[in-house]
């Protein structure tokens, strides 16, 4: 008995070709009419039909239309009759895709925690203290081509910059011993990056099946076209278009959300790595004293490659979000591109400073920073308008603010900071390492001088007998106050021009004690400040 139609076999016309009279016996043994099973399997979502109900062509199913395999209404056994192969295969792929999405989400959450747990300052100090090779040779042209091929291949595969380009310094011309030290110092960071890249490379079951179907149909169609008496001049384009039409479904997009997030996480790791490379570059500059030293050139090129790859991958992620129709993620992609361009510009300015070119290029970079800031503002407004004009986006202005306008405003403030720095005669580049800060304190607080109190009172200069002398301006740049450490006059920061100092032994409210410098001074044995304004540091 057909429980859905409330009919028995005796009620059917066995000589009829109508769907309500044709029976299908399922694997579980229960019988149903084709009309009943077509309804259970929602076949109308997978095929287009004529007004009289005749199926005519494949139809792209709506997303999530077959979340679970269709089941027998009597015993809940899976329906696997050949007529419904497209339905249950799609359902099985949906379940596999949900599993992949869950695994990718968990993996990215765990990797995000590992990124947060990185001790960046320790990594930076370790790299800055690496052995300085006696000399380096220019990068061979074939290595440049190899790096470019890796970048192009990964871009086509929608993957972040290849891990080899970051792990193997010898690809960039550095000597073998420097390569070994680099891998040892940054093993934790590079291992996390490799894991993030692996997550970005995961493809869902839908994508694997779709790619296989496209490939098979393309080969078949190309072969059919080539046998024509007069084949068209460019049959490949016709073959791929026909293959996509014959699949009867749109390209799957579910896993692309996590691919984009993995690319973004890899960019955050490269920003960290880039800051470490710039710190290494600054150390080399101080040690070599020659702006044309080949070692400086190699590390400068390496730094630029890392930041430039972030710009490429930010644009790649934006393209993926646009193609997949992820409207909210597209807002975030706009911010990521602006951030990547900002970081690349700052890095290029730091490289120009290290290579001794900054004075001659300052006006160019100032103009370029102002132009790029204006472009970031325009891109942000356009992205906001495009989002709010999309169907179904009415009332989504709060989402646009949270995902786009608020983080973009913060980036624009950083552009302003860069423009202010470029408008002055000096450019603040990579921060000094802890070892370099300790060396500075040792110079100013030489123990022999500090013990000579008569000399201290006579010079009234930067001979620091106790703690409480180190401060930062509103932008974090370090300055010191001599004698008792109390502020008695105001001045301007050499780096950014902000007001520093104070009066009457009272520090300006925008200035702060530099706890890092004070902790280093304590480690070197300097006593606590005896003055009220210097206590507690």
C-alpha cells in the first residue's frame, strides 16, 4: 500500500504510462509510485519541467535543498534508486561538506590561538642576534624566477604565499648557516604558517566532485568539437562553457569562507614575520654601515616580497568573496586590502631608510601615502554603498559599520600617523631589540659614573644613577629626562613631533613611563628612584 497516496496495487492501472501508475521497488522492499517518490525526493528542485510535468533539463538545486539523503516514508531506509541518483549523491556531498567545514573552522580557531600565543619580541630578538655572515652574493636570476613561479602557481590555486618562500632563506640568496639559524629561531612561527596554508588548501567534497565533472565534460565536448568538418578556431572556450552548463549546478562556495579566513590568518603571520625581517634589516644597517652592502640588499628584497605577497593575497581573498557572493565577508576584504597596502607602504619606507635613500625619496613617499589614504577612503565608501544596495541588505547599516567603517577609520588614523612621520625629517622604522635597549641604558647609566655623585651633581646630564628616567611620547617613541627624572620643560618628540616633557616635576598627561626600559634598568642593578615622581617604576 502507498501510504502517501492511500492507494493499493489493485487501484493502479498497470497498462498506464502515467507517473501515478508506475511502481518503484526500493532496496528496503517497499513499493511506491514514481509520483510519490518524485515528491519525497523533491525532484522539482533538481530538474526543470514542462507544464504537464515532463522533466526537460538539469536545474541548479537551491543551497541546502538536500541536507540529508531522502528516505523511505515507511522504514526510513535511504532511497538509492537510480532515478534519484542526483538527489542522494548531492545529499551525501552536503553531509561531507558540513564535516569539512566543521574541521576547517576548528583548525582555524586552534591556529588563531597559536598565533596569539607567539612571543613576538623573543622571536625578533633571536633573529636580530643571528650570526652576521661575512658576505653574501647577489640572488641568482633562476632563483628569482623560481620564487615568481611559486607565487603565480599558488595564486592560481587560491593559496597563500608558499611556505618555502618564507622558510628557506637560501632561496633569497642568504648563506646556508644563516638559513639554518633562521629556521631554528622561527620554527614555531613557520610551523603555524605551514599549518594555516594547509587549511587554505582543503577542498570540500562538492568542489572535488564539481571539478571532476567539469574536467570529464570538457574533454568530451572538446573531442566532439574537434571532429566537426569545420571546427571553430578556439574550441577550448566553447568546450568549457558547455561543460559548465551540462553540470547543471553552480560552483560550490561553502568552503571558500574558511579558505578566505585562512588566507587572512596567513597574512597576519606575515605581518609579524615582516616586522621581524625589518628589525633584522635595522640591525644589519647598524653593523655594516654600508647602505650598498649585499646583505642589506638581500634582506631588503626579502622584506618587500613578504609585504607585497600580503597585498596580492588580500586581493585574492577579495576576489574569492566576490565570486562566492559572501557580502559581509566582502566588507572585511576591503579592510584587509587597505591594511595590506598600508603595511607595504610602511615597509618600503623603512627599507628606504635602511638603504640610505629615504631623504631623497621622502617627498615621493609623502605624496604616495596621501594618495593611498584617499584611495582607501573612496574604496571604503564604495564598498559600503555596494553592500547597502544589495537585495536583502536593508537595515544592515550596523553590520557595515562593524565590519567596514569602524576598522577602516582606525586604518585611516594610522595613515595619518604615517603621513605625519613622513612630513618630518626623520622616519621611525623598526623598533630596537631588547638587547639594543639594554646597551643604550648601559651607556647612559655606566656604573662608574653613577657612583661618582660629585660628577653627577656637576654635570647635571644624562648620567642615570637610579630608575625613573625613561618615557614614551603619545605615539610610543622613547625619550629620557636626566638629573632627577622629573619633567621641568616641554619639547617635541624627534620622531613624530608630539609634545613631550612637562613642568614642575609633573609629566604631561599624554606621556607615560616606559616600563620596558625601566625593567631593563632594574635588571642592570639601578636602584629605585628616591623621588616622589619616579616611584613605582
